[in-house]
């Protein structure tokens, strides 16, 4: 569960102060599927960075699963990102010289999971998102949609409680976008909290709740009516990537 | 994060930039190579000096014609043929600190045995040579004073000559006759093998009576070198002084005239050899220190470039949970691998260089494990020292700034 209290984020460039977020109060329950919308510069990415523990607030409280993030040091934030949060970026952010499998193994490299189990869990995660035949491809040998699915697999391998996606469909065509939203909806059904930022109303329509940002604060918070269901392959969960291999 | 994993990542990075990696290593390669060559020359010189001393005989003084410039380095050697048998006899009879004296003359000569022939150094001397120069006959015998007086055509030959004439250094040629510059000599003994020291091979020579050499081979009675054995090592300086006094008198040199001969002792030879190897060592240490420094700076430079190039990668790694120390370690390991690889190549290059020097420059070099371990340690230290700054820079990057970097 996420609780934000009076979050203030001020960027200082020289003498100029910029209030990117001014007084955000927000509660996101476990299992929610939230879309954040709003005009450019309204503070959506700033919000996501704070939620994803990539950045710290200027003032206010951020509680993630009862853990007060304000007081965490940089390495503790790294550990939280590694253990609790999965990231999906607009520009995929895969390591370019590295195969899909190795990219997906990466988060497990940083929490000391053995090589054998890393391989198994990464293979399972890639299989789940339908990429079992692309394990050894490098990012430049994959389509945009496939790269984003690798990124999703990577975000899942450490069993995160929350998945952060900043414009995950921003670089994708509509077919790939629907594929990604299909995966998100299925993951959400499995209990993973999802927060995504999007500019596109039809993408937001796949979520359960839309939060509208304007000038660094929440303008409107609505429950999605007539929610769209993304058509697509069901996640291949015969081998559940979440099943703990004894470690 | 796993240590081996870091090494794999680092190696992949290096492989994808082969030329750059090699160029970066160049400084280390040259530095470490210089260290290896330097030490191998130093050790070789020591071994060779020890060998030479043993090869020369003990308590030895060497008298050569001509004035020397600096200790042991002969100037105008052979230009003067002013030493005679009279000088030798004078030393023998008047110098109290002298045990024995062996005059020598020598000439490069063509030696024929049956259908085989070879070119070697023929040394004409007296029987005392065997003791003074510690060159005994291992098979057969050395020639006698009588044979020397009789201009006897007898020879004691070195094993390298035996090898050249028969194809086998162990052939017993005693009793055989060889032609030296078309003059027949009977072999009466084989010299004990001493191996080569420095550039000279003690086994590649034929020793004959000096009388026979002068009358039958050289045709003059000039003496090239007089070997003198002092009575004890304490008397070396006394003997040297006596010889100088006697020869100045013999040559009728006035009070302020410089010597027209040179007396050299083993100590002089030793210090010359050490002096040469010391100045070489100094030069090479300079080269090594500078190249290692330049190499280290090169590594730092390339690591800084690498950190900048891979800012986004660092951002990704941090976003998914890499801690500062992990990123730091990754780049540090990369720097250490570059410098250690450079070190290994430098060791290969240095060993190769030192054996080339040995083969083609006639220098005695010796490679041992201690400089190799030292080189490893050096390159490790350089990797750490010059890798820390770039690695810290990478570790301190803010994940968001790094992710935004284009
Ligand atoms: N590192 C920074 N330094 C200074 N100002 C910043 C920084 N990051 C963001 N900002 C400013 O904060 C405000 C909010 O930026 P943010 O990136 O959150 O907007 P956004 O809603 O994600 O916009 P977009 O839809 O274009 O992605 C903007 O005015 C931006 O210029
Ligand atoms: Mg944004």
C-alpha cells in the first residue's frame, strides 16, 4: 500500500525554484491499477520517480508498505527498488550489448540469487510474456513491443509488489500497446499493483482508476467506468515465474 | 553482486572495444616490459660476472698493452705491441707478490681435421696458463715447459672445437692431428668445459705453446696479454703495484710519462660490469616508472570516457537495484582487468625482449619469478589507484540523471 501525505517536490535551478509537485495527498491500495494523466510538465514523471524510490521528496511523507521512504539512504532506496518495485520505461532501458535473458537476470544479480536460479527465473519470466523463443536475442534484434516485454519480464523477476510504468506505450504502435496492456491487466489480476503514466485516453481506459495531474497537484481522481479489456495471448503461466525455487 | 559476474561484464566491455583496450594497455605493457627486461639484465649481469670470475681463475691480474681510459675499459688495445717475453720474465723474477705468470698471444685461425674445418681462437701460452686461468685438461694433459722450449707442435683443445670438428663434444681426440693454418699439431689434451660467460666462450679455443704460436702461426713475438696470479687476494694491490713498477722500468718510461700498459684486476672487471648494468637499470627504471605512470593515467582517462559513455547503463543498473558499492566495484574491476592484462602482456613482451637481448645483443639475461610477481602486483596497484576516481564518479551518479542521459 502507498500513502502520500503533503508531498512537495521543488527543483532548484540556480535561483529559480520550480514546484514540480505541490501538496500531493494520495492513497493507492494493494492490487489497484492506476493511470496518471495530465498535460506535459504537470509533474507526472516527478511523481513516478518518487513513487519508484528513484528520487526523494522535498517535504511530506511517503509510506510504502508502512515503510517511511523519506528517511531512507541511497543504498536503502536501491534495495527497496530491487525488492519491491518493478520499472517499465518509455524507452525500454535495456542493456544494449546484453541478451534478453541476461537483461532479465540483472535485478537478481543485485540481490545475490545464484546463477542457476537466476537462469530459471529469467527464462520463466520471458516465457510468461511470450518470448521463450527470443531468450538469446539482443535488444537491437527485437521489435519495440518485444523489447518492452523483455523490460516487463525484467520488472517481474524479483516479485515486486508494485509495477511503475512511465508511458510504457509511448514508443509502441497500437497493436504492441494493446499487448503490453493485456500483460498489465493479467499481472494486475494476479495481485500486482500497477501505476502507469500515459497521454492516451484509450490506454488509461484499461486501468481501474485515473488520476489527473495539473500544475503539480491532483486535479481529478476518478474510477474507470466501462473499463476496456485488452485482447491478447494469456500469460504463459504454466511455469509460474513467481514460484520460489528453494534459495 | 558476484565477483565473477563483474569480471565477465568487464571482459565483455573490453572485447567490444578491442583496439581501444589495447591502446590503453600500451603504457602498462611498456612499463611492465621494461621492469622485466631491467631485472633480467641485472640478474644476468650478476650471474655472468660470477661466471667470468670463476672462469678467469682466482687472484688474477690481467696486463694488456695500451693505456686505459677508465677502469677496465681498454683504449687502443692491440695498437701497441710493446710487451715482450723479457717483461714476463722480469715480472716472474722481481715481483714478490706474484705466484705465477702466463703470457699469451692469440690469433683467429682456420683449423682442419680430416674433411672438417672450423675457425677458432688459438692461444699461445706457457704451461702456467693452466693454473693461472684455471684451465686444466680434462682428458690427456697440458703441455710442458720442455715442449714449450722445443716449439713442440702440440695442442690442448676446447670442447666446442671438438664439437665443430667431429660433431660431438665428447669425442676423445687425444692423439689426433689437426692442421692449424696448415701447420700440423698433435692434440695432447682436451680442456675442461667451462661454458660461455658473457659473449666469450671459454670452450671455443685451442691452447698451444707460445713458442710454437709465435714461430709457426703468428710470426712475431709480441705478447697480447699477460695473466698474473697474485699469491693471495690480499696481495692483489701489491702485485698490481709491483707489476706497474717493473713494466715502467722495462719500458724505460720517464717519471711523468703515462703507462703504456694496463693492469686490470677482477674487481675492476666486476665493477665495470656492475656499472654498465647499473646505468642500464637506472635508465630502464626511469622508462618503467614513466610508462607505468602514463599507463595509469591512460587507464583513468579511458575509464572516465567509459563512465560517461555508459551513464545510461549505470542509470539502468541503479534503477533496478545496484548499490553504489556495486557500481564502484564493477568499474574498479574493469580498470584492474585492463591493467592486469596489460601487465600479463608486458611480462610476455619483457620476457621476449630479454631473450632477444640474450640472443642478438650478446647480453646475459635471466628471468626469475620474483620480477614477474612484482609486475603483477604493480599492475594490480595501478588498476586500483587510477581506477578509483572514475569508479567513484560512476557510483555517485544519481539514477534519474543517469537514466535521462542521452
Ligand atoms: N531535474 C529537474 N530539474 C529541474 N526541473 C525539473 C527536473 N525534472 C523535472 N523538472 C520540471 O518539473 C516539472 C514537471 O516535470 P515532469 O517531468 O514531472 O513532467 P511530466 O508531467 O512528466 O511531463 P511529460 O508529460 O512531458 O513527461 C517540469 O516543469 C519540469 O521542467
Ligand atoms: Mg514525463
